[in-house]
C-alpha cells in the first residue's frame, strides 16, 4: 500500500469535529419533530364533606397510585417552625392503633411508603402503593391524621436526630445564602423560617407537638391528589369513607401574604474565610394565573432557566466563573418571584455579579431571537410533557397547581399557551421583568476577598455581622 486516503479508515477513531463534518461542510442538525399534544386526563376535582379538596386522576400506565396531601400550616409564633419540624419527623412513629413497626409493616405489605415534610407554608404527606393497596394506604393515612400519639420517647428520639442535622445544615453555604436572601426579600415574615434554629428544636416537647397537631392538621382548606391506576369517580367514596373521622370546624392556617419584592442594593453577607461566594438575586414576578406567565416563563429560560441559556453560556461556558448558574421561580402563596443563583470562586465574585447583571439588562435590550424563542418553547413544552408522563411527576405538578387554586385543566392547556407565545411576547416580558433595577439580593462571601471588587462595582452594601 503506497498511498494514504483523505478519509478516516473504517473503524479508526474520529474526533467530535470529524464526526460533525462532511466533505461539503458541517453536518446539518436534524430538524425538531412536531410537538405532541398533552394527553387528555380523566379527572375528578371535588371538595369532600370535611372541606378537603380531592383531585383524582386516572393514569394507568403502571398498576400503582401516587398520593399527595398538602395541609396549609402557616404560623406566626417564633417557635412554630421548630415545632412543625418535630411534628413532621415524628407523626409517623405511632398512633393509637399502630406503633412504628406496625405502620411500616402495613405499608410494606402493599409495596408502599409514606413520608411527611414541612415548610413555612405546608405540611406535606406523600406516598405511593400498588393500586390494589390503596385502601390500606388510605387507612394508614387516616390513622396518622386522626390518631398520631407522639409518644414521649419517639418525639425525643426524632427531636435529637433533627437537632444534630440542623446544626450541620445551618453551616452549609447554600442554607446560609437562602436564609439571607429570604430575610432581604421578606424581613421577619414567617416565610423566612425555612430552617429552624437547632436550639429551638431542642426545646420542643411532645406536648407542644400534640397541641400543634390538634390545632393545625385540619382538612378544610387542604388538598389531596391521587394519580394512578384508579377510577376517579369511585375513588371519591373510598376517600370519604377512609377519612370520615378527619373533621374539624376550623380551617387549616394559610401563611400571611409575603411583601412584594422591590429593587434595592445587594447586601454582602460576611462569611470569613469562605473560598466560594453565593450570589442570589430576586425580583417580583407574576403567578401562574397571570396571562403574562407563559411569556415570563420562556424569558426566564432564555436568561438562565436551562443549560443553553445566556447566563450559563456567559459565566459558565465562556468565562468559567461558576460550575452552576440558574434562574427560576419561587411561589409563595399568591405571590411569585424570580430567583437567580450562582456559586463562584471568591476572587471572581465581582466579575460574576457584573456579568449576571449584564445579562439581565441584555435580555431586555437585545431580546431573544426567533431561534432562541423556538428553542425555549420546545424545551418548556417538552419538559412539561416529560415531567407529567409519570404518575409521580403528574402528582407533583397537580399538587403544586392545587396550592395556587388551579387544576388539571390548567396543566392540559399550558403547552398550548407556550406554543402560542411569540418572540415579541417574550421580548416584552424580558424588558418588563428582567430590568436590573428591579432586582435585589445578597452575596455571601469572605469580605476581605470580595469587598473591594463589589464596592467598586456599586449597588452593594456591606453587612459586617453576616
């Protein structure tokens, strides 16, 4: 063999550049396929006699059922968050009919699990089971809701474990940054008490928890979502029978409305010795019920809501200031806010903040192109359809919508709203909601390293106390 070929030999290694190139130029990307329509859902949406709203949806792709219960659980007492956390940790440890082992055994026999978590707004119970085991799951749930005993020993055990976890959690940079942002946005509003103080948790007694359960674990105003291999019509009677003993004259307690977020200087929160800084910015948005929400959702994707966004391309891919940058929404009650977050090395904190603000302004002044608009529409619609393709994803979406007073019809119609949103609509949302002057926020970092650059950048105040 005396010659060589310009083409790679069959089986030889080819680089990514070679794979993407033909003798006639770059290999063209295949076109995007037609977007599938959202599937029609068989839904029952009703309010039971005890005031509990029930959304039941048939999705029989697997013989399972997903259960979600959201109970409004707001409170203004400074100790509320600590008591609520201990309640959530210990409410599945025993009832008048079942001890911890019996609860776990009954659930295991139907391939089930049941968990409880709490936040400033809701006490949430979630579980799944084989569809044929739904009566048992509902029976255990009813037993917990109406008969949780909070035995002294069980509460003490869970309280001590929780105290240890919180002591560690409150040293984590992302927890510190989140709490600082909440206080910057909402002051001393109860919504800011997402992670209670370990000392407060240590002071909670079993009597405190029992009193909170009796006063706050109420059906009226709460929501249950069932998604799975069920008959949405007949399951209503099953839930009514199972939860017949869960009743109360009062309604569950919703958190008071949060203040609107206004543009203001960013606060530097001192964390001496930190090698990384946490940048957190926020601005007022509109809720899902607003006609501008679809355009705002797409504008957010273009800014920082997915990996191909402008913010990620700038401060991650181009400049390497951060491994992860993101923007998204916080929904609290009837309010919605935009949140931008990025963790950066301390020495590039001011540069990363500069570029983050720059991209906010550029989104309005140089709005997304038709190509960008097409990309974010496809991503938003595709993500929604993928996210609701499973029973778990659909249940999570529905309970979040139910918290806002919405239902399955909003979810079914939303892909159409996104598809109908034009590039001009996205541009309008960009200039209305992403102006840098609308944002406030915090930077958590080592003041000795980051103060000078941030002060030179401007619009930053220093909190020496952290």
